[in-house]
C-alpha cells in the first residue's frame, strides 16, 4: 500500500495502440531441449517486487544455470533439482490474473537463456497480453547474439529490457 497504485509503464518501448505478437510456434529448425516449449523449469513466482525492474513487478524465477557465477545471490537456482517443470500456460494465467497489481514481469534465474525455447514461448505469450517484460541474464548481449539461436534471437527482439552480464 505504501507504494501507491498500479500505473502503466512504457519504459524502453515505443507507444503502440495495439501489440499483436503471435504466440511462438515450434520451429523445426530449432534444436529441441529436454523439455518442449510448453513447459519451463521454474524455481518460483513472486509478486509485488520493486527491486527487479521498473515499477511493481511479478517475477518468474527459472531454475537451472550453466554459468554459476561465484558471487551469485541465489545459488539454490543453479540445480534443476531445486525446481519443478511447470506449464507455460499456468505461469501466464497466474501473471495475467495478477495484472492489475503489477506494472510488468521480470524473468530471471538461474539462467533464463539455458532454456531458450521455453522462455521464448513465455515471452511470446506475455507480449500477446501486452505485458512489459524484463529479462536478467548472466550472459552479455554479445555472448547471446553470438549463439545464433532462433529462440534467443526471438527473446532479445521481443523483450523491453535486458539486464545482462555476470553477477
């Protein structure tokens, strides 16, 4: 209550009357990970964060990290054993259900880009609902671009803010 009421942000994205991004469909040219694009390895979801991006955020915290930064604040997210495989649909439903209480969504980890197809599907569905999206990554943008991976490129071109680099 001390933070005031919800307000729409247009941070880092041009004003558009209508955003109509298609829900990402599986691409036969994209290498399939151990799970398909309709599920994601999740550590937790929490709401009302004011430190994980602009405004009040719902936060989707993935689990699994190949980088394992020495100074990581959440090393418990490195191993997938500490999370669970959940449907992207259930995550989107929870976030949309909380829409009036947040200014956008932040996806962090673990390392979100370790499951790019799943995160691309999540980003696609969030953008379909017009939700402002921030992603944190331990990779730099240059490292992500060098991967030349279709799902990573999709994420980078459809999010509003990338906060990159080792922590």
